[in-house]
C-alpha cells in the first residue's frame, strides 16, 4: 500500500472512530452534554429512543467504515471509497436533519451555556471538520 493511501485511510479512520464513539460519549457519558440529551429529564421517552437509535447507528457506521478501510482482501481502493461513504453518512444526516422544520442545534434551555465555535454550534463545527477530513482523504487517495 502506498503511503498516500495509508494517510488517507488514517484520516477516514479518525472520522470513523469519532462516529463510533462521539454520539455515545456526548449524548450518554460526558455530563456537560449528556444532560442535554439522554440525561435530560425534560425529554420524554420517545425522543430518548431516537437518540439511542442515533447513537447505535453511529457505532455501527463507524465500525463498518473501519472494516471497509482495513479489511485485507479485495480491491483496496474500492474498500477505501466505501469506507469514506459510510463514514460520511452519519454526518451528512445531521445536515439533513438541520433542514427539517422546528430543528435547532441546541435546545433553548442550554443555548447560553453552549459555546459557539467560529459562530457555529459545536456539532456543526465538528461536522465541518470531519467532512473536511474526508474530503482531504479523497485528495490523498489520488496522490
């Protein structure tokens, strides 16, 4: 395997790991952000169900992307491209969700304590960084 493809796979792997662990950590484990999601007493059981579904989907997509990236058999470039697509799906779905009516990146009760990064919500900022890594990986894969 050439070194550029290895760098590209490493970048996508970072995104895949963030996808697999990020939602579970942010929405379930880290106290400052979990209180806005799964530990939020104002959330009814059904939204918590969908948050759990999203957490699980992130884990599955992240693991599948890693499998495509590092599975030793088959066409490595095809597996790489599949890994990129799978790693991007979770983050692209956040963009799609943000276009639905009544959606906000942060609940109003947490708006004051949620610090913007470059005038973006933390989730949108992370989404932009991770999609930029995936785009960069595509460039490296063709070098």
